[in-house]
C-alpha cells in the first residue's frame, strides 16, 4: 500500500461562474504525511479570448498581470496534470481545498475537460482522494471549539472564511487571496487541527474516499452530522439507511432522533414526505466531503446528544436490520430522480457521459502530436464534445494551423461570449457592460491600487473589443 501525501490546492479566477469562469492562477503545494513541504507549484495563464474577467474578481485577487501575460490556459492545465501525475507515482495523493467541493474542484474538473484531460484526476487516479477543509471546520465548530477557535461576528454568528479562522488561531493571513498563500494557510490550519484534535483529521482522511466514508458510516455505534446554519451550530446522530442504485454516489441517512418504530409504520408517501430539511432523512453525496464523524471518535459525544448513546445505538441496529424498510427507501430515491433539460453548450456537457477508451487514447495522441497533426486528428474523436473542444484549442493556441471553417466557428463563438447574454455571463457581464462599469468605477474611486486594476481591465476590455467587435 502506498504512503499518503497531501496536495493543498487553491485557485484564482476571472469570476464566480464555475461553468464558464477561467482559472488564471493555481497554487498547489505537495507535503508529506507530516505536512512538511516537498514541492510548491505557482502557475498562471492568460485570460482566454472568449472570457470576460469580472471587476469583483480582480479587486479581490489583484492578478492583473494575467490579463495579458503568462502561459496559455491549455499549457497551464497540461502542466498541472503532468505535475499531479508525477506526484502520484509513488504516493496516494489526498487533495485538500477550502470550499473546493463547490468551487475549486469543480473548476479543475471542468477545465481539465476543456483541454481534453481526464476530469477526475483528483479522485480516480492511483488512489487519489479529496478533502474540503471548510466542511471539516463544521465538525470543529460543533465539537471542538475549546481546542480551535472559531471567530464570531458582533451578533454571535460563526464566521468560517479561511483567512478569518487562520487569524483567529494565530496564523497570519497576510496576502490572502493569492492562490499559493492560501495553500499555506490551509497547511498551517491542518497542522493545528492534527496537533490538538488528531482524531478529526484522521476521520477526514478515512472519509476522503467513497469507500472510506461508507465504511465510517457503517461502523458502530452511529455517526454525528455537523452543520453551521445562519452562523449557528447544529448536529444530530445519523445512520445510513439506503443507497440510490441508479446513482450510487447518492446515499440516504436517517436522523436517529426519529423513532424507527414510527418510521417503519409509514406508507411510501409518508416516508417520501420525510425527505427534506425538517424530515427524518437527508441525502448526501458520498463523492464529496461530508461534515460527518463517527460518534465513537468524539470523546465527549454524550454532551452533544439529546438521547443516550445506548438508545441511539439501539435505533441504529433497528435500521440496520430492517431490509424491507431500506429497500423501500432505495426505491424512493430511484423514483425521485429528476430529469434535467438537455444541455446544448459544450462546457455544460462535461457530465453527459464518460469518454470512451478510444477517445481517451485519441486525447493522448492529440496531446503529443504536432499542431499540424492535431488538425488532422480532430475528426477522429468519437464524441462530438471533444471534436468541438479540440477545434477550440487549435484556434486559440495556434490559429495559423486552423482552417477557415474552424476560424469562422471560433470567431463566432468568441463574439457570442463577449457581446451576448447567456449562461456564460451569469453571474457576470457582457464585455460592453463590464467596460462601462469599470469606466465608472475608475472615475469614482479614490483608491490608487484599485484605480490601477481598473486601468488594466479597461485596457484588456478595449483590446478585445477592437479585435472581435463586428462593427
């Protein structure tokens, strides 16, 4: 069995739209199992032609040099892919992010896909797994505030932004919102967690894979689910009771404060009515970090419970032993599947199916081929998604090799993304709107640093307008 190593990852982007915003800086820091740094990666890329960088994003991270300089996005994502694969040759990598399950990890997946790379590098390669540190802090806030301080606002609401938690525990957050700096904030915070509450980090490691999470949930006596809702802590005992056979990543937990004997007597429709925030059941995704910890690992678990451990353990055993009940719940999960509208934009088709073995091999061939050969390979992809993405790569990376039809399609795409409204600029703006808003901000601002950012953005917007405007 390989030793584990940790990869702390953070991104800076052109905006907050995970489907269409672009990563422009990546920080990725490799540590050993004791959190000693082995290697640091700090890479960045120029803004893609069809992306409108947002004022808010650049006010936050200030990475204006990437508006015109840096490697291409294609080069950056392939560099990252090669680095992660190399790091994972001898060790199982645990990728750690902060709010990554909702943001950074989704960006990585989508932008590997844009560049004809396996989107699942952090989950499916050589035993790799993932931890969202923000979710782990929900456990800290509920059960370990005497060991790790969680900052609060004037109304007593818990604040859990990375920089705030770091500062509250004596970890400097100077220059936060730089991808590499934020990686080191995570490293130092994990060092603290592992020192004062090692059981929390060990639990997080166990649950970082789907297999490990299911194993933890099925261990006796039961697990605790921890939340922060509107700044306040909530927790309750849970036990797994069903899995969606159509979507195996979907698991159902039962709140053990609900009497199983009453649940056992409910009809199909009554059980279905218990799905939701105030009901007995909660759906979770086992391929994402969950704020769960086995009750046996929490030394003072009794102090957080409204019923005795003995009673809750008995209820968990009742659930475990009732196969008919669990089968009924599995059927509800399967019957409750939603049919989503068919996607028409290639970026939104990432989850429309895994690539075939033939297309995987074709991607590898595409990557190592010369640019004139890449053009000939485009139509060799079985999946139309990859044909479209391959053409796009050629047109922005090496347009001199593209044929007239490719360039016409590409220019139409860029003009549409820059000057038309669509899901690509929600939240966000068209290029014309962005230019207008930054011009106003520049006139009104008295902050010299922000004014320099606005000037760089204006220059970028005007260059794109001149290059791609149809007028």
